[in-house]
C-alpha cells in the first residue's frame, strides 16, 4: 500500500511540471479529471502529453518493482527453516488464550 501511494504521488509530481509548459491550465485540469481528453488536443500536444505520461508510468513501475523486490527480500529474511513450536511457547492444542474486553 505504501509503495502504491508513493508511486501515485511520484506520477502526479512528475506529470504536472512537465505538462505545464505544454498545456494550458484548463487543459491540465481537463486531463487530471479524464485522461481520455488527450484525444481532443492538437496532434503535437497530444504526442508530447503521451510521451510525458509514458515516462511517468515507467517511473511508477520502477517504484512499484522496487517495493516488490524489497518485500521479497524481507520475506526471504523472515523465513525459518524450522518454524517456532507453539507447544514450547505454551500455545499448544487445547490451550486457550484469554482476552480482556475493554469498556
């Protein structure tokens, strides 16, 4: 979840400054609401906008892949060849754990 939030923020922070020199504020507002509005832009603006979005999506995928790789490494480091024995911890079969209700 954190990686997704960071990649979405990176996408927006990458797109807005680069498109500010290409599109008008009205077009920026329009594209932030619906990306399909690119088709209504003149061909030069549409091509430049698609290029910026392409680069932004590549950045976003690199961030997500980095988080996926980091989570894989953490999972591998947390692996135990011989898992903990719950009987030794006092939580074997038939044992109950008492819970305290809060008012």
